[in-house]
C-alpha cells in the first residue's frame, strides 16, 4: 500500500474543487427548495426540521468524535504498518463502540415507541436505521478528507445530493407527501452511498488488521471525545431553536417557518463557510506539522485578505435582495421565512471569516478548551431563546442566534493562541461591513428603480450591488497582487 503524498495540490485547487461540489449541492437545493415548499406545508416542514435536529444530535453523540481524531492523527508519512495500526485504532474500534451505543438507542426506541404519536412512529424507525449508515459514511469521508482527496469528494457529494434530490422529489410527489417520505428517500440513497464508501475503504485499507494499541486509542479518545461533545454542542447551537420553538409555542407551524429560512441559510453557509473550511483545514494541519505557526498565519493572510471582500459582497446581496430570493424560490405563502433567511445567512457569512481567523486551538490539540467555548455560546443561545421566543416567537429565535454567533466569534478569536490568530486589517473589515447598508440605503432611496415583483427586484438589486463592488475590487491592490501571483503560479512549468 503506497503512502499518499499530500501537498502536491494547492489550497486554491482544493478550494475550487470544494466550491464546485458545494455549488452543485446548492444547485440541487435550489431545484428542490421551491418544489418541497409547495408540496409540504409548514406543519410537515416543522416535523422534518424537528426530527432532523434530533438525528444530528444523536449522530454527533454516537460518533464519539472519531472523525476528528481520524483527521488529526492520520499518519501522512507513515509506513504500511502505521496505516494498518491507524485503521484499527482510529476507525474500526471507534466504529465498533458507536455500534454498541446505537444498539442501546435502538432498544430505548423499542421500549418507548408507543409513547409517540402514531404518525411520527414510522419516522423514528427510519431514523434508527439511518444512524449507523450515517456514522460509517462520516468516518470514511474523514479518511478522504485527511488524504486531501478533494477530487473524490467533488463527485461523491454531487452524485449523493442529486440522487437524494431526485428520489425525495419523486417520493413526496407520487408516494408519501410528508416528512416521512423525505426521510425514507434519504435513507435509500444513504444505503447506496454507504455501500460504495465501504468498497472504497476496502480498497484503500488492504492488508492485515493490526492489533489494538492502548496508547493511540487513548490519544484518539482524549482528542475525539471532547470534539464529540463540541460537535454535539455545535449541533445544539444550530438546531436547539427548533426544539425550543416546538416546546414553547406548541406549534410545528412556527418550527416550519424557522426551518424554511434556516434551511436556505444553510445552503449559503455551504457555499461560503464550508467550502473555505474544507480547503483550509487539511492544508493548515499539514503546514503546522511541517513549518509551524508562521506558515499557518501566512496561509490565513493569503485567504482572508481576499475573503473579507467576498463576505462584504455577499452581505450586501443578502441584505438588499435576500427576501425576494426566498419568496421567488418558496412562494409568497412562505414570505414569513424570508427575514429568518436573511438574518441567519448574514451571520453565517461573517462566521466563515472568523472560523478561519480563530483556528489555532485544535492545531495545539486543545480540544477541551474548544468544547468549553462552544458550550458557553450554546448555553447563551438556550438562555436567550426562552425569553425571546416567549416574547417574539420566531423573531426571538433569530435574535438569540445572532447574539450567540457574535459571542462565539469574539470568544473564539480571543482564546486563539496569539501566534496563530489573524484577521484582515481593520480598514478592509470596516469597508466590507459598511458596503451592505450603503447599498440598501441607495436602493431604498431610488425605490429599487421602480421594480416591484420579486424577480425584478432581485435583478435590479443584484446589478446595483455588483457594479460598484466590481469597481472597488478593480481598485484593490491586494486583490490585484493575489490574482497576479495565482496566474504566475499557473503558468510555471
């Protein structure tokens, strides 16, 4: 078995690959979103969002953080024996423990199933079958991620998402127009994906299975378990609003309004934050091991000095025409979700910048501190949600999320080791932050040049924002220098 040689592909190429994959995923979302919002009412969207939240929480617990340990401890320069030991200690054994925990969960569902409403019981059975497949797929994908196989990730995620889209739409159109239909269709596609990932894993992991070793298992658990709790807390941070909306308002309709807006915001986050992080993290880990903190900061500078301009442009487009975009996709009857989409999307766009700026604690394996920071933000989110939801309903949930995102960004950056933190110059950040309200003030002043319908407002607003943005970008010396370096690198033999 040959050892992979990371580093031959630049972070820009990884970014473009992940961007291409995520854009294809988002394109699938833009196809499915208008159809699903018309075939499923707010109640069914509420059921879907509510049980999605629980699925994410339980899956995060059962993984035991092993996917993070796989990425952090992958032996890039290891021999075949090192890879064999890695496979046993960091993947197969943790997956076995996850299966034991899953069987406990399955037994609990069997004993308590009759306490749930009859219409929701089939959903629970589908989710129980989904869990082990989801966990296994996550572990194998983590290996691909550690190998920096963005080429495989590109087509795998694309095929996965579009296959899921086709089967979900076919199911809710012709067979079961409910959240159960969505979960069932996703399960069928997941079975196929998990089978392919298993075949890939067997080809990658040829050779004998090593005996478990106490030291690497302990190291993996010491790093992975706090990361598991961090992931769990992060899921609660993002999805507790839905659970609390259901508990405090007693209405799946309110949950549905929030889920529609939040779900579309997650699509924006996939293009912005997830793409950037997927390109950055494996390269940062490799650079830190090889060259130390200075190389990681230089990588951040190369990325974030340009990314802050993208953040400013995205914020302006969302603020000016985001509500029209959601109405165009989902229909006028889903207009109540538009403010949720705009506010949460802007928070996630800025979070993409701070996620890279503050990345450093995990490079130093300070997983427990990361856990406590995330836990503090989540507790704040929960504490704020209760009075704000009781007072303003969905709007209160949005306000709690925005305040919690701001708190998380500030504390994460503050706690990042000084030699690893980096933010673009204040002038660039201020310019990006002020661009959006200035564009909105201009469009309001001219009344969107008379545009009234969502389509016309979307076109007029987007063009009005893009023209000055392109002019300012052309005058930016840092951007021009980065582009020249990229072009020079591409033409070198």
